[in-house]
C-alpha cells in the first residue's frame, strides 16, 4: 500500500474520522490533534509493513489513539503528580520492565533530551504544552501568539525528530 493511496483514503475519510474522534473525546481541538497523530502513526506503519485493509486500519488507529487519550486523562485526573517531588516520580519503575528495557528507555530519553534541547525556545514550548500538558493547537497558538498552522508545522517537525531518534536507537 503506497503513501499516495493512504493520502487519498485519509483525505476521503477525514471528515468522518474527525467526527468519530469528536464524539469520543468531546473536544474539537483534541480531535484535530488525534487526527494528525493518526496520520503520523499510519504513515509510520506503512513504512514498516504492508496493510491490506487500509481504511479499517486508519479508523482503528484513530479509535485507539482516542481511547489512549481518554485513559490518560482519567489517570491524570486521579493523580496528583504536581504535589510529588520530581525525584520520587523519576524513581518509580515499571513493575515488569527488564534491565534491558530500562537501559533502552534510558538511552532513548537521553537521546531525545539531546535532540529536544537543540530545538528553538518556541519549539520547546510548543512540545511541552502539547505533549506534556495536553494543550490543544488552538490553546498553544493563543498562548504563544502564533497561528495554529505554525503550531501544527512545528509539532510535525518535532515529532519527526522524535521518531527519527527512536528509529536510530532501534537500528543500533
């Protein structure tokens, strides 16, 4: 399945995908963010393997991202991480992670940190507001006094950098 075929399917189904996501998350801006993330995830999946039934795969990817978002919001609303010192949060390990997984995750975080520190101040702010604080593109654009298009383009670039770092680490 080619990228151009996916682009055609994505454009044809964009409104339907967006409506589905909006119904799930009850927020237009969040649905737009999830729609863009769906595009990135499916593009990455297409580069890794052939996908026979593209349209259902796209909808399932979008649905899974929305469910992940809702799950994260639910967890976030139940946790008071802001009240916990950073060293305590950083010392919590996943109960099933192996030493190899932990070393891999640590390497990935170190490389991501190096790459993200090379971003401009505005790019870093956009990344933090979007990925760490969960702000919508519109909220970020208003806060930083830039267009939503600028926020989208910057995040697309930043996510490409992050994906590249992960791919290079997995290729090592």
